[in-house]
C-alpha cells in the first residue's frame, strides 16, 4: 500500500500491490507506522461521517492463523475480507521474504494496543477492551490509562465468543460509543466473532488481539526485547507455557508448506 492507499477506504486497500498471498492468506506489507495511520484514519473518517461508515476489521496474522485458514474456509474468508492484515509472528515475515515480497516488519497486537492508546489519548478517541479472563481487560485499561493520561476507556468486558452472548455484548458496545474495539478471544474465535458482527459493530475499527491483554495487564510476562528482535518470542512463550507445544507444531509445518507449496497455485488468495 502507498501512503495514499493506507489512508484510503478499507475496500480500496485490499489486494493492492503491497499485499502478498501466503498460502492463500492476504498479508499487507505495511510498516507498523502505516498500520497505525490506517487505523487512525478509519476512526477519523467514521467520526467525520457521523458514525455512519461501517466497521473495518484488522487481523494480526501468525503462522497458526495461516494453517487454520487452510482448513477453515470461514476463517480464511474473514481474514481475506479484512481491511488490514498485518504480519504478527516472525514466521509470516519470513514467508513474505521467502516469497520475494517482503513485509517490512513484524507487527503484533501487543505492540499496536499501546501505540493506538497513545493516539486515542491524544485525539480523544475511545477504546473498548473486550475479552480475556474476568478482570484482565480492566487491569489492562488501568495500566494504559496510567501510561497515557487522558485516555478514554469506553468500556471493558470479558464476555465470551459464544454466539449466545452476542446480543448482550453488542448492546454494551452501542451504549459505550467506542471508536476502537480490541477483542481478546484467541484465534480463530475472535476473528470470526468480529467478521460475523461486522455490519452491526458500532466502532470504526475492530481488531483481534489474542493474548495481548494478558501481557499488557502484567498477568503474563512477555519475552524480553532482545528475544523479540531475534525472532524468538515463540520460543520464550513455549518455555513458559509448554502446553502450547502441540499448537506450535504449526510453525515447522507452516515453514515446510511455504517452501513446498508457497510459490505454487496454492498461494493464490
Ligand atoms: N479467551 C477468552 N475467552 C475464550 C477463549 C479465550 O477470553 O473463550 C482469551 C484468553 O483468556 C486469552 C486470549 O483469549 O486472553 C487468547 O489468548 P492466547 O494466548 O490463546 O492467544 P494467542 O496470543 O496465542 O493468539
């Protein structure tokens, strides 16, 4: 995406030359700064429209997402129809390089949230934190408010991705008058939740953020910066949460599939 495209409407930004298909999943080759500008622009435009513009979905794609999308057509469709898909996970960044269309950098939900909170505080945009275990979204909000004075938290709620809870959550969101919604239900539940409710979500942007609230609230320790820079955050997480080993088998599997099929017809989005 060019800067003009970053600042364009979501539908115009999809499938631009600055996107690459990784095993059928669209990845937008943007910097974190461009992703932040895009999200801020959606908020500004929706406000300027009197809150009439529809919600834009943002997905932070890691290798587990791509492998799940290969066997889950609804999840694949949700990601490919999203307004912006950023490469979370060093494996996805590596795949874009291997495919000759490199993404500039890794962009995680855990990094985007504070950067967005800072912009929300500066412009008076309202942030809603949905999901995670009871109390975690509240603790995240408290830490963000301490770090970014003036930040308006439109609401926090654990809820659940169960369709039976949907109406109650939507009612809360309507009352909250938020601009930006972060949803922490883990993938693929959070992306499917946002996707099926997209036309009814009363916010400018909704983004699935996985375990980000667990880190930002201090409930879980994130890998040190040095590990992150070396692309080893996954290893740190595996060390601290060994039960993840089965899920993380998706990583070597993902690398092998990219090598053997990534450049073939299977890479078509
Ligand atoms: N979660 C939730 N409700 C659910 C399932 C998950 O609130 O029904 C939350 C969970 O508490 C955690 C997040 O969703 O905060 C998912 O975290 P995980 O570490 O699995 O996500 P990842 O970062 O691996 O995508």
